[in-house]
C-alpha cells in the first residue's frame, strides 16, 4: 500500500468521524481552535491537521486517533469511543 493511499484512507476516516460527530463545522472549529473554513478543508481533504491539532480534533470528536489512523477498528461502523 502506497503512502498516498494510506493518507487518503486516513482523510476518509477523519471526514467520516466529523460527519458522524453531529457537530457543526463551527462547533468543531471552536473546540479545536481553528477557523471553520479549516474544518471544511479537512472534510474536502484539501488540508490535513498538524499532529497537535489532530490530537485535539480527535478529542473534540470523541474518537480515538488510532481509529482515524487505521490502527484500531471501530464498533459497528461508529467512530465513537
């Protein structure tokens, strides 16, 4: 599996976790400390968060970073811990 494929899979899991969170982009942005347009870029896969922002984002979404990174499985397709 190539590096680009792995990154695309991580971005897809992150997008899905954002969607499943039930939070608005504005609410996520406020919790993470970024502009709402930045959250939109994460969803569109135009941008990937820095490692520290990624950790805060995972906490805000209530999802393990291991799940987003593909190192752990989720229960019943849900990203919630």
